């Protein structure tokens, strides 16, 4: 019987409550894990390349970045991005970048663990690999802070080659203290570096730069200059100093530009705006103007590109490390979801189609991991001439291929989460937007591929060193042997025709990269895992999407290897 309250004044009967919002079949938060200990390929690569002594600290870092607090800070750093404040309230020009406190927490932790310069501060055997693994663990969860960490790492060898400049900056760079205050560099407990090469009219063609450098008459050594011009991409403008390129009397020259001068006054670095980027939101990228900006020359006059290229090579390595770290985050989130989510009567991870996708994502991640740390090993202080020749090509080859694979890998992992993956509440939407920057930064695809060709032409021994690396696994797999023969034959034909070589540059570099990854997998990964990778990437039945694996692949075993102790 219906109760009509307007006639009787009686209250209607309340319906019985129903449990309409009970949350079921959702994965729990992926927190409280040791991101190092649960990453078995990374653990094995660290040991294989001589950095096992660093494992206690890597476990500490893994526990830190796997914590709920660190992940919350990573979220805040991206949802509350940096803000440019050009003037103070009195009208004084200050050009300050304001960050959320979470960003300072993250970068402070990264500095305290030496992810920027620990490999230089204590260059014992395995130091470069140890630093690389530390960098990867932090970048796996929060990638934006990696830009100033990478540039601070990469500038060290440039300053070591010019001790007249380096002696004022290296002690602060090698410090494990994070000091974001905009004060005189000599008064700070720690320093960070940025970089500015590209301009509006040039992009990657840095020799077209128009920024001018005029020597300061008061400097009898001719080191000090005043710069006038602009930079279209000026990375990490909150840093204490920057390496930039400018046109001097002798030609394009490298200069160090302090943010704050030795007497505590601010240098003239006018930040025009912060870039509104697709991803990489926690990191400040900017456009700046120089107007009588004080700078000191680094390296030889007119040798700007050869001087700064040392920094570029190290940041390219970090592009490989950062993309690989992103792959690990992507596959970890996909595996976690699939282990805890059920559909059609079974866990997702146990359904063959999904297992194949997850296993293929894991194979890509493992191949990138072995490649990344093999490259880092080539940068060890005592690596020698043969390793220097190897890394000359291998860094560019790996940067091209691994960074190209990053966005597709992130997308496929995102799809494993379905609608959840496409929302900003899960980290894979952010990762999908993040991965392309590493393919663009320090040379986009064509720039890198053509640089490989230039490297071969200028330093033929670098190609010999690359082939020598692959000879280690000669005869280990028929598909790899056939692939290497084909790549070598095609490259030899292409080099006789420069235009043909350029048009096929991407094919050449892709072939070299897959050969290197396959060789490393055969050397270091479990036999079944290596066989699956080589067949899936080089075999006749290879596919064009993730999840197309050779018949007989034990996808479940590959998945478990990468899920590790996370369960």
C-alpha cells in the first residue's frame, strides 16, 4: 500500500539498504614492494656487469620508490607542475621556478643516493653500472626529475677535461646534498646542471645558432664572455649552471652560464615561458633570452660541438636507461593488474591471449634491461679503447631503437588495464605521455640514425667494435647469424651510395639494435626466454604487435620471471 504523506503526514517507509557499492575484482594498490628485488633481470644484470657490491643500496632505493609515500609524491609532482614567477611582488625580475614540495622530496632523495654523479665521485669498478641501476629505479616511478639528474651526470666529463673551469664546479656536482636555493654557487652544499643548445631557427641543426658571444675586455685570459640571444629549449632552468652553445670569434663555442654569479647577483637569464609539454610535467623546460649574460668558455674556441658532444653521449645513454625504466613500470603495472583481476571465470594472467601479451612485453623489457646495463658497463672509467669504440655506435643504435619502442610498449601495457589504464588515476596514462620525450630528446629518430652513419664513416673502428661484440654469440642461433649477415651485407652496399644509405638509415639501425639485443639475451637470459625473444623478433613467424609469440613459447614462465616476488 502506498503511503501518501501529503494527506496523512506520515513518513514513508525507508527501503532496505542494498550493498550497491561493494568494491570487488579490483587490484589492490601496488605499493610496499622492493622495486629492485622484484626485478630479476635488473638484479642479474647488475651482478653480471660488476656492480653486485651496490646491491644493499639498490634494495634501499627499491624499497623507497616502491613505497606509498614516494608514489604519492610522484603523483603530486605531476599534477602540480612547476610554475614560472618572472617578478617578485616589488617588480624585481627574479625568473624563479616554483615546484611542489613533493618534487623537492623526490630530487633530494635521488641526489642523496647519487643518481646524478656517484659514478664519477667514486669511479671504482662497476660504478657506472651501479649509478645506472640507481637512476633507473628512481626514473621508474618519477621520470621528470631525471632530466636535471642526467645533465648533472653528463656534464662532469666535460668539466674534467677543462680543469680551469671544472675546479669551481665539480666539488658541488659530486656532492650528495640537494640545495635548491638560488644563491652564489660557492655558498651551496650541492649543485645541479642544465643545458641549452637548440634555438628557434635551428632545432637539431645547432650550427645554425645565432646567439652571439662577445669577449669581456676585463678578462686577460679571454675566457669570460657576454652572451646575447635566445634558446628555444632550455632544460631545467632552476639549475645552478648550464652548458650552452654560442657563436664566438672562432666559431661555435661551448660556454658555462651560471644562474647566480659568484658575488650572489643573478645572471641575466630571462625565462620567457615554460614549455607546455605532452608529458614530463614535473620537469621544467623553458625558453630563455640572454642579454649581456655572463658566461665562461669551456673547451677550445670554435670547438663547441665536439666539447658538448661528450655531454650529449651520456644523456643519450640516460635516454636508454629512462625508457627501460618506463618499460619496467609499464609491464609491472600490467602484470599486477592481470594477477589480481578476473574475467570469464579465470584470472587475466591465466588466460592464454593475455599471457602472451604480458610475456612479450616482459621480453621487450628484459632485452632493454640487458642492453642498458651493457652500455653502462662500456662507460666504466677503466673500460679502455675497445669499449669506447663499441659505445660510440652502440649508444646511438640503442637510443634509437629502445626509445622508439617505449611509447608502443607503454600503450600495450595500458591496454592490459582496460579502461582503468586510460584514466589518469593509474600511472600508465602518465607513462604513455612520458615515453615519447626520450625518443625526441638528444636527437629524434632520423638524427640518431644519421649519426650512426656518420660515426661509421668517421670512425670505422667503431663498426669493427660493434661487430666484434656480436661475434661473442656467433653460431649460437641460426636466426641471429642470418640476420647479422643480412645487416652487414646491406650496410656494405648502402655505404657505397650515400643517398641510399640515408634513405635506409632507419632499417640499418633497427637491424643493428635487434642484433645486439638478441646477442645479449642469448648470453645472459634463461635459454627459453632468449629463444623466445630471438624467434619473436627475427624469426620467420615474427609478428607486428605484442603478443605474437612463436609456437611452444612458455609464456607463463616468462611472466612469472618478471612478476617475481611481487605477489
